[in-house]
C-alpha cells in the first residue's frame, strides 16, 4: 500500500487535476491525500481575518469571489453535465457555509472550521472526477480519524484505531481519497496541522498503516540543495537519510512540513518527493538506507527570536539551565538553538506567542535581552564532528555575514547559524557558492 500526497499547485488547475488522475490511475491500493487548491487556504485565512475584525461585508464578498473561481473551473474539470451539476452543488454548499459565518458572532475558534473548507472542497471535486472516470474511488473524511492531542501532536493511537475502522467501511475498489492538513483536536473541535500540513497527514497515515512508500507530489523535482526561491541554479538531491531530511524540513525547506519526516522515520517508511508536472523524473528518495559524507543542503528558517539571559549568579552554578528550561516548558515553547558562556545563555525560539510571560519569568534569573527578525541558516550533511575542514569552509564562506549564534556538534548532520533576517539571502548565496560550486 502507498500513500500519495498532492500539494495545492499539483491540483491548481483542471489540467493539473487531470494529470494527477493519470498518475494515480497506474497505481493500485493507494490512499490519496490532497491539499486545498493553491491559494485557497490564504484566501480562507483572509476571510476569517475579516470576520474576526467584524468586516462581514468584505468577508462575504471574498467568499463570493472564491466560489466564482471554483465554479469557473468546473466545466473544464468534468466531461458530463451530471458531474458538473454535482460539483456545482458541492461548491455552492461550501460557499454558503462560509457566508453563514457573516450572519452570526464570530469567534477565533471558528477560524479553523473556515480553513478546513479548502481541503474539503478539493477532495470533494477530485472524488467526483475520479468517479466520472469510473475509478471506483472512496472519500474518507479526515475529520473522522485525524486527531491531535492537547500538545498539538498527532494522537497516533487514536488515528490508528479510527483510520482502521474507516478503512474497513470503504466500499470502493479504487483509490481512497482524503483531506490533508485538517484534523480534530483533543476537544473534538476542527483544527489543523499548521501550514503545509498535508505532508504531515500523508506521513502520519503512511506510518500508522505501515505503507510501502509515502510519496509527496509537488511542483519541483525533489529536494534541492538550497532554497530555489532565493538561489539560482540549485540542484536536486537524489538520496537523503531520514535524519538529514528531518533537519532540512525542520529548518525551513518548504517542500516538506517541518514535522513530516518524523512519523516516516519512526516507522522506517521511505518518502519519495516527486514532481507532478514531470512524473518521469525520479525525484528524491528519503530513507534509512542512505548515508554519505559532505555537505548536502542548506535551508533557512525565518521568524526566529533570539533571547539572551545574563546572570552573574550563573557562574559555576548548576541548576541554572534547568531553571531556564522549566520556564520554556511551562509555556510549551520549544528551543531551537542554544549556546552558553560563563555568564550568559543565548537561545532561540520560533514560536513567540508566549514571549511576554517567558521574558517576565526569565527576568527573575538575570538580565534579559531579546530580538526578533532572526533567521537560522542550517547546513545539513554527514559531517564528522572532528573534521577540521567543515567549519573552516563554512566560516570562510560567511566571512562578510554577521553571525549571532553558532551551533555545531549537537548532531553530526547539522550546523546551524543565527543571523539577522536581512542577511539571509546573502548568507544562502555565499554558502552556495563556497560549498557547492567548486
Ligand atoms: P505543495 O503545495 O506541493 O505542498 P510547497 O510550496 O509547499 O508545495 O513546496 C514546494 C516548494 O518548496 C517549491 O516550489 C520550492 O519553491 C520550495 N522549496 C523551498 N526550499 C526547497 C528545497 N530545498 N528544495 C525544493 N523545494 C524547496
Ligand atoms: N492547504 C494547507 C496550506 O496551504 C495545507 C497544505 O497545503 O499542505 O497550508
Ligand atoms: Mg507544502
């Protein structure tokens, strides 16, 4: 059994949707995970924002425009009037539902329900398309089995039990289609796996069902050695280990959701990254089988806040770090990088929703400084910790870039550097020139 996930651009037009149908037509025993059609989630976020600010008229207008965009696609997606009518009714139902939020009080909690409409629409349209092509598909509602716990982590036990049950009830012999990204939370409310979360859905499903392979189909021939949005002439990497891929995803390679490699690595299921516009290209394979030495890829993660805690009392004091970590644990905020000196600790976080109470509590331990708009640049490869050449090459490359923190030796796959976000593009370019263009 395989899990095939298609991202928003892969189903971004009738032509592309038909391409996806062709790709899955050659497969047997598959679960197809779909994102929302590209641009939809952004639009839904806009609509939720307008509702939240009480701008009901504009929210309703935006919902209309979104609906009209979908209705325009329908004649091209389907060959027969029967399916065109069914699809129109699906879209009208979802758009009416979106509009219904303008008639009542809007709370932040409802935002997630609005965001879920993107994946619900794309899968409904695709299901009808597969039906029209007599593929005997089934539509599996992700909200019936996908769930996160109180910490926002996938509840694997619940997911396994409920997905098994849902699959037992499947009648069709063809592809099983389900929504990426959307889920329920520990309270049963509609929630999601954060932006780009359909990748995560695919690896969670692949992992609980012990799939033979998880395929992430997107708009590029696999994972590149640098961010193609900022750097020209990046190259595809054909093979990566789980550890390397996990680091790259976590540290900003947008092609994969930050947590998406974790379930695949735990269950040892290979992940293949493929281009839906060029299915003939072999793409990238991520597995436990592969290891090599040297630099593999560079990624960057924005939106980082650096925090420095200075304290004379820290000098030779054990227990100081524990006190710091306790504060971050209390506010459920993960630390990405950390460096220490005799009198100070510097660390970074990417989620600053609870920054205020964190800083207030840290002030009890010493003087606290913090700065946002930081970027972690992460160089991933298979480094040997004692290898003298690695660090020299990296620092030579970055001789003109001000670095704020350096983390090396935590894992043999990753060297992380912190710099102001304004230096990001220069840093990525300089590293690319030095490390890959020899
Ligand atoms: P999808 O909609 O299919 O989920 P995404 O936009 O989330 O697609 O991810 C694919 C995009 O990720 C590519 O178009 C590319 O611009 C971007 N990207 C960033 N870093 C990398 C990288 N290292 N390798 C490949 N693509 C990358
Ligand atoms: N539709 C969601 C997003 O745009 C999830 C995804 O694309 O993976 O973030
Ligand atoms: Mg994505």
